[in-house]
């Protein structure tokens, strides 16, 4: 190595370390851990006006959905899709009774979402969401987009139970 190259290396700046992705930045191909289960992110539905995302997670053949929303702090909820049918967008009730659990409407909103990867809704567009909670803390989520309903049951996840393993 020449003397000039050695002197140049003394004054060269080190490359900054790569920043690890946050949970809200995960995209298809990334790996995360939720409640000690390792998942691959296979899809993402982003609602930028709410600073929220619904990640489609796969662990072998099992599929789960992680809702992440940045408010005062990051909030997490882990869902699984359930069978159910709604007839009309205008007939979504304020209380729902499923399997002897009464869910109360906590929040209703709509917004434009973007979609990447394998998700319940394959196209971006306007999405309407109803979020419910039972007295026991169980969650219910209903989504409507392009004439199609999706229903999910889930639970809140504490931030310490969620971490990024590998962000692409």
C-alpha cells in the first residue's frame, strides 16, 4: 500500500452505521418477533394519515396480522382473521356479540391506504375501519374496502414483546 493511500485513509470518513428499521417501517421480506414467535412479513397495508400499518405475518402456514400505530407511543395489536359476514357498509353496529363476547365500538375511521405484498386487499384505495374492544380487553377489527369486508379478532401486545430481527 502506498504512502499516499495510507495518509488518505487517515483522513477518510467512516461510513455511518446502517440504522435498524423500526416496526412501523417493516415491509415484505423483513423478519420480526411477536410474543416469542418469529414471523416473516409478507404484506403491508399503510395508512399514512394515521401513521399506522397492518402487517401480514407468516409463521410456516399460520397467518397473523400485526396492527402498529404511532400515537404518543407505538401501539401494537395482534390479530387473526375470522369467518364472518357483513351485508352493508351502513349496517355495522356499535356493539357486536361474537361467541358470547360483547365488543363495543371504540373507534371508526376511514382513509386512503397503500398496499404492498400479500394482503387481504390487493389494491390501494379508501378503507373504512371499525375497531372494537370487549370488557375483558379482547379486540375486534372490521375493515371494508372495494365492497369487501374482513373481520379480525385479537389482543393488545406490549411493546417489549415486539422486535425487529432482520430488516431488508
